[in-house]
């Protein structure tokens, strides 16, 4: 399947090396493609880990095991398989994951529980153990690669590698963060996105890292949608190697905790936006800003109702200023709303105010805004102080073409 690079793609950023995190890639041959499809990241002993995972009840063995492992708070390696999700594969799927964990643990001299495994791709096909074994053997002797190469290798229908970086000062020590993510379709995260990984050389207590990652995910990964489908494999993991040598961050009272939390949130937000920019068939990046709701949670649910509406998304794809479709989506969200207080706008121009078309409304500036690639929709419910912002993309023929041909 030949997929055109997204017109919303952005260049991979310059990323610093992260002490204690060494990525390599290899070709396991999970699919008939001429590229690497197995990523291995060696992590320094003592690396702390945190994770958020899908709530899809048909999740993969990788997710089930990851949930158990992350409670232990330590990691020594990460393995990512691309082209096969290993989901809905029963005991054979779990055996494949456990075999990978055992092989990597033996190589690095650690516990199998210190090895995190993720897989992405076609559902319902057991991961070929022999290919995984040979791919790992090749990765063990491969030279370290760049984060951009790692980002390319974890992709499936992605059209460009996605990465982000940030930094923070902890006392007098600078710490760096680098994140990579894959995701293009089956995106409506519930505690995570498709597959995302954040690496930092900061020393951070695992429990505190977990709380920070959960909070950051809530307003970033959990505020994006491409097609309203939640994957069986959604996972975001954060690894803190401690190589920077800062005084460990153990709570909100620790020096630099606020700065690190802000940097982590920044990386998560960048990665979340990149997933939307690579939405399957996407031509427009859409921000839905909701205000005046009864609560922030209600505002987010309303925003996602708008962002997930096929009628809204196709109207944006067709550059049609049909604000009535936004009204419909708000009304179906199941959240408190007052028709006679509702206001709708596009790109800073209000089309309707207080439940009716704005007198003298000129559609020309809205039409001009919709011809661009960066679209904003404003919804003001006028009944409270709750607000939220969510991000999505338009729905085009390209989405159908990609997914109709996915297994070919």
C-alpha cells in the first residue's frame, strides 16, 4: 500500500541524545515491506517507568502485561513490533510476548518484567515468534540509531516520522526529554494514543512520574480524535533514566518539579498534535475550542462530539461553512446545553450568537478560513465556566481508501 505523505506533515525536530536510552532498529519481516519493523531501546539499570494504556476490553497481551509491569516502576528495555498488533490472538499472542521478554532479559541480564513490549498493526494474527527472535538477534548487534529512525520504524500507516523534544532546569541541572509516537488511524484515545514513548535523562520517582504522565495525557492524548475508534493496543510509556544526575524529583515539593511537569506536558501535546496531523487521509488540522460549559469535563465531551461528527468533519473537508452541523453535534453530546444561549464560530468569526444566526453575518471570512489547512471551531455554551480544547482532522475519501486496503 503506497500512502501519500500528509500535507500537514512537519519536519522531525533536532533531538538530543538521552543518556541511558539507546535505540536500535532491525528488520524482523512482520510484513512484506523493505524496511525495518522492530525497534529496541536499551535502558540503563535503575530507569523508572510510567505508562497509560487503552481501556479497550479487547486489548492485546502486550497491554495486559504492560499494565502489570508498570506497577513495578522499573524498566531495562523497550521492544516495539510494527506490522502486527498481536491483539485477539489468545494464548499464542501471550506466549510470543513472553518469549520476547525472556530473550531480551537474558541478553541484558535483567528480569523479564523489566522488558516492555508493544506491537501495532493488523489485529487477529499471532506475532511470528521466529521472526521476532531473529529480529531481536539483529537488533542486539545493530549500531545505535537516531530517534528519527526509531520513529520511522514504529510506524504502520504513518506518512511521516513524529517526534518532539523539550527540556527543563532541575536545580542547576538541565534535563532533556525526547518523545516519538506512531498513530494515524483508529485514534480516539482513552488514557493514551496509539503508541507513544517519552525518554528523559532526568531522575524521577516512578510513582510521581506516573502521576505526571496521567495528568499530561488527560489534556493532550485524551483530547485528540481521528475517527472515534479506540485501539486495542494504545500505549504511552515514559522512561526516566536518571543519567542527568539531578536531585531526584519525588513530589510536587521537589526542586524543578513544576518545570519538569511543564516539559513533559509540552512533549505530550506536541506528539498528540502530530498524530492528528497524520490522520488517515487528513487535509485539515482542526481545533475545537469549547467554553461556557457547566464543567471542564462536560466541555471536553462536547468538543469530542463535534470533533467525532462525520458530518462536521466532511463539511470541513468540503470547506462548507455549515455551522448547523456543529449545533447538531453539540445537541447530541448528552451534556447540559441551552439552545438559546449557544454561539458558534469559525476562525474567530461568529456565525451564530445566543441561539440564532448573527444579524448581518458575512460568510466570506469564514469561507476563506475554511480554505486553509489550520481550522478552528469555537463553541460557547453560555451556561458556565467550563472549557476545553480538542483536536481532530477532516474526513476525506483518503481515509476510506487507506482503510479499505489496509490488509493488502
